[in-house]
């Protein structure tokens, strides 16, 4: 592949991470039911990059991607923001495949991802994106599902801003200076096996007003129109579109079509979008997409029809039996934004054929409720306001509500917490103080560090003004910073789960080494040549970190250990000892964990027992005479054997 195509492919695949480049993939061709219009008008003449023909989904996996489009008041331009998260085990896949795209270039495809490769993405990214299609199209008039000319969105190169987070982590323990020819003086690289989380983002460039555009709709959204999107191979993603304020604008129909492949796969799993009206009256729509990446033959297209015509009838939302009763307490952790109901729970509190949203009025300034793209319910708590009472209504997208049927809930901080390590650093003690939101509540906590959770601990009752203490174990938590995941339950209160970072650091515990003995009670077993011995035993690390081992014998280091779980074994040659005339075979074994903590043990090794057969005295030598010549020959023979063993090992 030519250099320009490799660089273009790299950028194309990176940016497809934010789900902006799938339409031009060779695996995702034009569909009769697709906005066949979503042609390639986004391509700009004169660019020296070609990002067509590639998509992120062809090679990589991400954990979640979100992109948000704000259609501006002119109905001809928009702001596109996108962010994709790649976590844990998926991030090495991304780094390795990005590095592989540089095959044939200095530093490329060498299992290291560098800042030079990262900068290549940043520098040509806007040109590359301008060559891509947005996968979005508009059509004014009667509803359509393809087969007509579409007004497709295109990117504006000057308006594109790009950023990435942690593709090449700073201060990574395995980071090194780039070793390839032509690398920048400050170039750094890390192994592609690095599991640090990473993000890739697209936004409006500084000083610009928009980064997408299309031909203005003739009636600026007042007439019926359809928004179309190709969602093929878009897995675990969310699209949020905010329209300009337009009286009566609403979504009245939704459908997904597919190419009906012979394997029987369909797009029926795509659910309808959710929608709400913001404080200024603008309509905001959220669409979740879950697509199985293994269904390469399946092609999906989504169509949403909008109108400003009033419906013939519109019933107001009705509360269900699952809605919290009046006076229910809704706990928080203080200033900030807190989840108080997941979408699965909160959406069941009311029902309306057109959907509904929760609107609350608080008796204290600064409080508000909102939803994220997944539909979860959040409350925002201002500083210096520990508690507030809210009157809440269920409101449908057209503003219909029953003013006489509200729910009144009390939101407030449930407790404050501090924590300290215990004396040996194996656990932590949390101190919990109730704020009085409820008289009494049950409380539990677990240590958390990334995706690792400490063991489940005790549950304590917190009541009145007394300070409750809770012991939290640090099992499964590695040395370094960690936080707490807490749970609280009480009568007449929503269950509360929250994460806390109280600034604690788990200290490192050195590994533990055990040396096994053989049937003779010795630490080593000699082979038949008596020039090599074997040892085995156990090694463990309380922090569950990987351990490396080495030993020192006769002043020389040796690292030929085999470690399988907690078991280790090693074969040790004594050639170096004999070559230097040493007969003390005692060894020093060192085990070192990933954080650098070491443990050493000195192991005594009993010299091999030589079975000496009686030797007949030479003529003229008495039986009890010394035999220096024989002893010298024996030593020389052993040294010769040792040299041969050494040469064989070196070979």
C-alpha cells in the first residue's frame, strides 16, 4: 500500500471510531433502500489523502461511541461532536491495528505505537474527514425510505477539530524513545499491548461555527421531512440530534429497513428513538444502536419522519403504580450530578403513547433533573444546598401534562464519608456520618480500582448523629490509588449507589517465596552428572501482580525460572562455580512484582555426593599414602565436563 494510502487509512480508521466513515466501506456499499443519496459529496478536490474504502468496524472494536449533532438555526449547517471510548482489553487491539497500518514505514508495524504515529493522525485528520460521508441525509416532503434524491450532510474541513486521549499514555512504565530511523527527537512509544483506556474525539475547530453542512431545506423544517441514517456495523453507539426551536415539531414515524440477506438476519432489534423538549422548546432526539459486528452481510438503514402538524388527539401521560410515592427521599452524595434511576426503572414511572419526560420544580435554586443518552435519570445538586423538595410532572413531547397530578420528592445528601488505611495496609476503614435525610439506613462498601472490585464486606446500620465505621478489604486491589463503591438502603428512600474517591493509595506488598524440599529433605536435586541441580517451590503476591524471579550463584545472575501460576521451578548449572574453583553452591533467590517490590531468600545447597570406588594403589605406593595425582586428575576431569556443559549451553 502506498505511503499516502497507509496514512489515510490510519486516519480513516481512527475517525471511524466515532462512527463517521462506514458508508464508504467496501463492506458497506450503496443500498437501494439507503439514502442513495448519501453519495460522496463530502469529498474535496485537491486533497492529497484518500480515506475512501475503509471503516473502523472492518478491523477494530470499541466499547461505546456517542455523537451529537446540533442543527443550527439556518437549517443548513450544524455542529457535530463525537467521542468514542476504547477500554481495557479492546485498547490493545486498537493500538496494534493502528501500528499495523504503518507497515513498511519507519517505526510501523513493530508492536509499538508512537507519538509520531499519533501526530500523523492529528495532522491529516481534518482533510481525511472532509473526504468522508457523514452517513446522514435529509429529505423534505412525504416520508421516504430510499429511492429518491437525498440532501446529504458533508463535513467542512476548516471546521473540524480532532483530539485523542491516551493513545500513547504519558509516563507509561514501558515507554521508551522511538528507535526507528527518522523519528522525532522527542518521539516516545509504548507497546501496542498497553491496556490503558483511550478516547478519540471530534469537535468544532476553534474559531469556527460549524463542521457539517447541507443544502438548506426549502421550508426550513416547517414542512414534513425525513432524517435518514445508515447504521450498518455501528455497535453500542448513540446518536443525539437537537433541532432548532420550531413550534409543534415532533417525530411521528420511525422505521428501519435492511437488505434481507439470505442468512435471515434482520434489523428488527433496533428500537425507536426517545425524544424530549428542552427548556427553550427545541426538540432533542436520542437513538441507541446495537449491532452485532459478526453480521457482515446485514445492512441497516434508519428513517425518522418529522412534522409540525398537530395530532388529532393527544392524551396526557399517566403515572403508573411503580412511581415513587409522595415524600420519597432521593439520596445524593453532595454537590454534583448523580444518577437516581436507570432508564429501565425511571421510564416505567409513567406511560404515554408519544413518550414522556420528567419535569421537576425545586424549592431551592440550582437543582435540576435530566436524562443522559441512555435515558437514565440524573439530578444536579448545587453547592451549599444539602436538601431540596421537588414537585414533578410527567410531560409528553407536545407539552401535555396533568397539572393536578404531580409527585413531590425530597432530594438531598445522604451522608459524608472519610477513610484511612489500616496499619498493615491490607484494608481501609470508612467513617460514615448521616446528614439526617433519613433516620436510619443500611450501608455497605467495596473497594474499586478500574474494573477490579474488592471483596464484599460487612453491612452496617447508620443512624442519628453517630459516626458509623466500616471495614473494607482490599482483596483483588493492586498497589496504587483506589476508590469505593457504596450502597445504601432505607425505608421510603430510593436505593442509592455511588462511587467515592477519598484519596487513598494501597501500599505494595512484596512477594512471598517458598522453596520445596525433596525426599531427602534437601532444597535441591542433583542430576546424574552432578553438574546441575533442580529446585522448585511456590511464589505468590498478595496484590495479585505478576512476579519475575532470578537467582545468584557463585556471584553470577541466572533467570531461567519457569513460573506457572504460583508454582516455579529452575534448573541450575554449577559450571560457573567449578570454572572459578568454587564449591559453595548456596543461592540467593529474588522475586520481584510489577510494582518493583522484591523479596530475597538464601537457600543452602548441599554439595553432590560422589560415590568413590576403591582405587588399587599403584606399584611402589603404600595403601595409606596420599594420592595427590588422582585427586588432581578428578578435578581436571570435572572442570573439563563443566566447560563442555557451558559450551553446549552457549551453543
